[in-house]
C-alpha cells in the first residue's frame, strides 16, 4: 500500500462502517472515527443542539470542520489511514441539510484515495440508539445520496458485500494492494 494513502469508508448508518474501522485498527492500521458520532457525544455532554435530529445544518457544519481537521492531522501519520466517513460525507450532509450545493465544503477531498469503499444498507445491522436515529428507509436514502456524491466527485466506488467484518477488512486491503 502507498504510504500516504487516505481511505474513506462510507455508506449509510447501520451498514457496518464502525465495525470495519475497529477491525482495521485491531490489525494495526491508523483509523479516524466518524465525525458525526464524536459531535453527538460532545453536544450531548455540553447540552448543545448541533445534533442531526435538532439542527442538521449546524451539525453538518461542525462535521465538515472536524473532518477537515482530521485530514490535516492524518498528514502526520505514516502509512495508510482509514476514515469512518469524513469530509465528503459531511459535505454531502451539509448540502442535504441546507438544500444548496456547496462546492467549497468539499475543499480538501483531493487528499483522499480515489477509491471509496461504501457499505450498503443492511437491515439486520441497523439499530437506533441515543446517538443515532433513523429507520431503514432513511438509511437507503442516505446511501443513495452518498453513492451519487462520490460518483459526481469522480471516485471509484467499491461497494462492500454483506459479509463478516474480517472478510470485509481482507477485501479492502486486497483491493488497495492490487490498485
């Protein structure tokens, strides 16, 4: 694998991104947790309202800022870095929340590997919690928006099959090593 590789794992809620990121970390790869989950945790702890179900635009603005910062920090890490979502997902959420195309929100995505790995909706994995909301229909709509966004930006998209997390990690690594 290329030393400066910055790889996005994207897709809808409940598709298995976080489990995959945890597996890659267990294997020794550098990983960056999902900005959205970190923001929800911070907002809940501080009594804030930049939550996706209260103020989606404020939430998405924070996610864009955090994802840009994550990319800056990742520059100092040797070897590949895997992002659980990141800048493109945050920028797409911002466009969705505001109803307006915001090309400047994507500034920085050129630092990412040209292949994005997307996890499709997986009904059995989707669960609501205090930090996540939404149903399967919303997950499918989110996935379709992300597929469109990554395609529009020229990324090669690898849709990961609904297989075990270790097998998914093997597939991601093999795909990156072959390309």
